[in-house]
């Protein structure tokens, strides 16, 4: 089925010290544009985090270029074949952190991070009844899909984790803790944070859900729903053993994983919607939004979802 997929999406990160990250960001943007890549890359003094799409040749050249730099020589590029670009533009941003935690102490995952588990080890530990499984992503990512026994952290952004952990888990300092996120980058910090907060037994899924869904042994088993991704695909299948859909149409409640942004431009809320309700409510999250002005929807758009 993927034989005629001549594009590739790359997902990668590296925690490594980068001097003059602003200059690097500027140069890197030019380089990516010259190659013809599209996507989003963040560069900070603590490292690089990126997801880009391009042809197989373009992405091969990008990987070779990065691996030739001693700082990124070991960088793990996770990839998917796709029929076309999954981004519209190329952005490279200079930031203070690649994963913004903004905590009282700096977490350097090269010094402090949880023990890595490969997908097979993670799959095994997931089924123990003494583990606490923490989803290291945001609530809307959790909603689309997650491991069956994961706790949904009540956080709207990564910065809210330290406080949430202190409040909810402070009596679980010796329990085995499993953390996971999309590609592994957030758990490097989240598990490091938990160690600094006094947790003794902290593990992380190395390579995240992305590595887990591609592992030939576990085949995404024990994951419910799809994995939210930050590109045009929105969600990707994970579980090839027993796939399920766990989301519902906001209007009629039917099971669906069709996802849209409210067409009322001042709302733009993310929601799940079945095909019938999308038409009926003009791809709006509510009747009020459907009737609002400043609304962008036409029937032809429906097919693209
Ligand atoms: Zn519906
Ligand atoms: Zn709305």
C-alpha cells in the first residue's frame, strides 16, 4: 500500500549543548528551504527537536547532513512513508528550551533522566499491576488515544506537570512509574523531573509511541485509539493487534475518529465529528458557532477530512 509513497516524515530530537542557537536556527532554516523540506524545528541551547517532510531523496540528504555533524552523529530519525508533504511551510525557531518546562531547576536529560525501556520491555511492564502509567502529553492528545491504563494528567501544557505531580502522586515516590509521549522527547524531561522530585523508580518509553507503533513484536498492542501527531495527518494508527476508536462525535455521540477544527474562525476549537454532523453543523463545534459570522466552510472541504 505504501509502494507509491515517495515522501517521508521524519521525527527526531537530540539533547546536546548548542552554542549560538539563534545563528544556527537562521542557517538551518535556509538549509532546509534549499533542500525543499517542510515542517517545524526548534533549536535551543539544550538541543534540537524537529519534524519535517520531504521526498525520500531530500530527507536522505538531510539525515546525512545532520549525521555528519558530531553533535548529531547519533541522532535517531524515526520515519514514516507518506504520499505527500504533511506540512505547508518550513519553520525553524530559536527558543530557550526544546521542551518548555520553565521549572525552578534546569533538567538536563543527559545528566538526569528515567531508565529507558524499549517497546517490548515497556509492553511487559505496562501489564504489571503495581505500575503507575503517566501520559506525558496534553489532554487533547490523550483524548485521541493512549495506553489502556494510563493516567490522564490534568494539564493543558507541559509546564503544568511539576505541580500536578506534586499534588497527585506525592505518596507514590517508591512505586514504579512509566512515562511515555509521542516521540520520547518530553519524557526525557518529565522522567528527569520526577527523579528530582524524589521518585525512585522512573522509566520512560524510548522513542515514544512512535517507536512502539512500529515495533514488529508489540505491534502497538495495548494502545487504545490513535496517536495525535502535529502535522496534517492529525492522527496515526498505533495498534495493529486490536485497533479501537475511543472518540465520539461531539454532536450525536457516534463513535468516530474524524477530527476537525471549528470553522468559526474566532473559535477554531478541535473536536470530533461524524460526516453527517459535519455537514449539518457546517463543521462547527456548536449550533452557536454554526450560525456565527466569520465562518469558513464549504461542502467541498468535507471530503478532505
Ligand atoms: Zn455526529
Ligand atoms: Zn466553535
